[in-house]
C-alpha cells in the first residue's frame, strides 16, 4: 500500500511543470495575470465566506482534477477509488443536472484518452479488441431502444440516466486504450486491489462496531439484525 501511495504521489508530481518563470509568464501573458488576480480574489473571498477548510478542500479537488486531465493512469485510479468508496457521492451544490463524482471521473477519463487519440494518433492508435464490435452493437441497440421506448422524445432525467449508463459501458474502451504496457497493468491492478482492501477494511470495522455495541446492549444473536427484528435498542 505504501508503495502504491508513493507511486500515486510521483504520478501526480510528474503532471505539474517542474520549472515556471512567473515573472516572464506575467510579462508575456496579460491574460494569465488577469486570471491569477481573479483566482487570488476568489481564494480570499472563498476563505472569508466559506472558511479555510472548504477552500482547502476545493484546492485539493482542483489539483486532483488537473492531475486526472493530464494523466490517464491517475484518471483510472480515481475511477477505481470512487467506485469502491463513493459510488453515489454528488457535487455539494445543486444544478440543473447534478452529476455525481463517478460520472465526472468517467467523463474526464474518456475525454482525455479520446483527445490524446485525436492529437497523437500515430503514437496512441485506437485499440478495439475482439469484444469492441459486440460492445458497440450493444450500445447501438440500447440507443435504438431508448428512443423507441420513449417514442422519440425521452425526458431529461431518462437522458441523464442513459448518459451515465453509456459512460459505464464505454469504460471498456477507456481501459483497453489507457492500459497498454505491463507497468500500467501493474499500476491499475495495485490501485484496484488497494481500493478493494480499503473498502473491505472499512466494512469489517463497521460490522465489528455494530456487533460489539449490540452485544453490550443485550441484543440476541445474530447481532447484525435490524433493531425492529432484534427487539432491543442498539447503537
């Protein structure tokens, strides 16, 4: 786990520029100076209105988003982390369509490798595998069924749900086009195993805490029964 965490930190550090001449950048790009001033003002205003904790979390989220948009390996690791830890977590603010973290991570991963494919098609050719055409056929069938079942006019919520389903299916192409080398396979497997171990540890601790609390409260065996079935007030 420590080795994987160190590898993740190194991957994130490699995505950021090593040398930045701030004076030359400010002198040559007035737009960057304006953006830097607006960012500093937003940072100070956010600390005043929301507090330093939310601002720090926002900065961490921006750093993670930047790393995901510049490294497909980190994007895939972020998808694994969200799937195992926060599969239903959504954005803290309300919008017309409030996407969850998993949808945003899948969309970022898919967009990054597609743009990389378009920009460097010779270095990163499209990989389909023998299952590629059947998966595309399944996607086409679901698209036809969507408009046939809705009589050509699906509502926005149905389209939103179908978009999430489509991103989940297209994860197949994201994985086969992102994981290309043996080193990337090891990194992806370690990230997935690490997240599964963390989830299993959290679940075991939760069950152990509930059973311990129920035991001292005098609940009958098995201790994981709901309160109304156990008949005893437990924690």
